[in-house]
C-alpha cells in the first residue's frame, strides 16, 4: 500500500457504537429476564383441570420427575426407580417436592391395582404420568426422565454435590457395588448414584426416598450457588441427560426462576402411609386423609399466601 492511499483513508473511529450496543443488549436482557423470572408462559391454563375436579393453582407448575433403572443388566423391563412431583410456585417463588414411594399401591388405568412404578413398565412415561395425576388428582404439566447414566452426567456437570453420608454404605446390587464411607464429602456422579440407590436399611425404600430428598436439596443448593455465567453449561448438560417434554425456551425460563430461589424456599415430603402386605407382596399404602390435605395445601390455592 503506498503513501497516497494511506493518506486518503479516513481515521478509524474506535468504540463509538459500544455504549449504544451495550445499552441495547442490556435492555433486551433485562426485558427477557423479567419475562422469564416472572414465570411468564410456564403455567398452563387451569380451566380444564378444575372442570375435571383436579386440584390446581393458576401459578403452580407441576413436573413429574422420574428416575428410571434403565440398564443393560436388566432382563425384566425398565422400572421407575424414583417418582417425585415437583410443584413450582411462580408467584411465591417456592419449590415443593413430593416423593411417591415406588411401591405405593394404586390403580393403574387399564391394568388394575399394582405398585405405582409398574405403570412405567406397562406403558412408559405416558401411563406413569396418567397414573400419578389420577392418584393425586392434580394436573401433571411436564415430565423429566433421567436414567442412571444421565444422572451421573448431571451431577458431574454440577461439579459434584456435598453430602453428609449418614453411615458406611456397602451393598451389592444386581449390577454394581455400593461402597461409600460415612461423613461429609463431595460425591461425584457415580458416588451420588450409589448413595440414592442404597437400600440396606430397616425401612428399605422409605429410607432411600429420604436420601433422594437430601440429594435433591444438595443439587438445588449447588445449582443456586453457581453464578449465572455457569448456567448455560449446566443447562446443556441437563438437556443432554434428560428426556423431557419441556421446550428449551421454557427450560431456560424455569432454570432462571429456580436460580433466584432462596435455599429455605425448597421443601420436601414423602407421601404419608404405612406398609401393606397382600398375597405375600409388600406395598406402601397412602393415608387418604393426609394425602387429600397435603394435595389441597401444596398443589391448590389453599396454600397460597
């Protein structure tokens, strides 16, 4: 390039549009976050649910969380190892997790009475969703299904979770050895899976359910403590690990909503009941009165502030 050409070129104006661009981006971001954090578009219209006699709230979103024991070592089908209904109150900014023991005695549409986890083996996530909704008399808006490998991936994406393991765990399952020391520690994906699968307790599955709740609380705490900058990579991991009917846009809005919740805003419970033995098979029988009261409070308008 010669001197004449250089002389004719106008000097470059650096950074003159930067403040304007930043202002536009900031404005769009604030507006987007306002919509997302407000729960905009997350809760479906409740007219149909209420007309059908279900318990529902205009600002409470119900998601069926299912952990399946999908594994190549299984020869008798895939079962729902974990069944939890998460109710997100988009107005009060709270999260309630109801654990339904997998041995709960229920009526499965088209199949009669059986353990609730059998619904998944009979008809997949659609039948399980229908069964849980009919049993609790609530609308199930979305589902999220996680198998063993997906669970490990999600925990590892969070960088592990801190758990105070209540006792030494050493137990041989059909496909793996559970081996975890007692005490406060950070569990990786493989260890966290062992923790929630351990069943060598007096109360068996009921105690395992309580450990699932402890782990979910640890996941929630870890997720909310991480900065928003790390949110995209967590969502990518979740999207890859989960099978869900929640769209990516709604998943992002939901994640941002959950990210702003305070640690004390999470509450969990296990379906009240007791053990029942029929024809030599052990079930969990729900306490109907306690169930009705809990559903009205946690999933309906009764518990609104």
